[in-house]
């Protein structure tokens, strides 16, 4: 197991801590959707996303700071020996350059890509999927691009459901077009996971804006 893989988090203690915190503060963001009354209520949609995303086969690397995120990018690039990394958003150039990762902003149709780095401003708790805004991603679809899809996002970007994501996107990005991608458990051969552009590995670098009080922010 590589160092990066050993850091993939299933962090049950962290999830329990978030649940305990939510029962004390009773923080809740209302769905604001007429259909929400028919859905099972979520006690804490951040925990719900965390659990559903990993249950779908996604991997989470929890970052306390931006520097943590850059270190994880470096670790992945070194461990996986990425040759071609596709950057889908101008705001990610700084992270990639600080991580000393060579990247391209466009590729030809048949060019093999080891990893794509993308930005998401909506993580959907209800089914553990990732929301991509089309004008932001600059690509028709985030599917079938690379063996690894590395997603940069924050805990505050987790929303209860797709309707909330669309409403949020329309409010802040002034655009209603989004693509939702749900990770899938990778197929296996001889007990080993097989990654292809059609079945990539989804790795979420999740910046924790509000770590539990008993943990230092720079831990």
C-alpha cells in the first residue's frame, strides 16, 4: 500500500465527532424544496455525504489547510507517477504549481491522461455525488477523462440534495447547468482494482473549514 493510499480516510472517530457536534448545536440548512417533505430527514448532511461518497467507492483525503491539500497532490503525483495531469480550472493552477506538478489545460481526443484535477462547489449528501458547473469545468463532461479524478472542494460546499445544489449554483454562479457524477466501486481482476477512464477512481481533497474544537486547525 502506498503512502497516499494509507491516508485515505474512513475516519469513524471524526464522523462521530461531527454527529456529537450537530446534536449540540442543532445546525441545519433547510432544503427549501417542496419535495423534501417526502424524503427521510438527515440528522447531519455533512456526515451523510461522507458516508455515502465512501460507500459508493470514492476516497476522501481530509485537509485542514491549503498546504495539506498541496502535500496530498504532491504525494499522489509521486506515488502514482502521473505523466499527464489535466487541469480543468484556472483557480487550481496555483495549487498544481506549488505541488510541482506538470499539467496541461487541454488534450487531444485520444490522448491518454493519468489524472484530471477539478473543482466542485457542490457535494450532494443525499446520494454522495459530486456536482460540476459546466462553465467552471470548461469541459462538456467530467466523465471518461482519466484514470484518477481528483476533486478539490470544502466541507461548506456539502449540500443536502441536488435541488439545493442547483439553487445554490444559480444564486452564486448565475448558471443552472450542472453535471452530477457519482463514484462507482471499481471492477477487480485477481483481487486488484482496475481503473479505466470509464471507471476512474474519485479522490476528494476535502478542506475542513471547521475542524472539531479538540483538533488544531493546522493538525
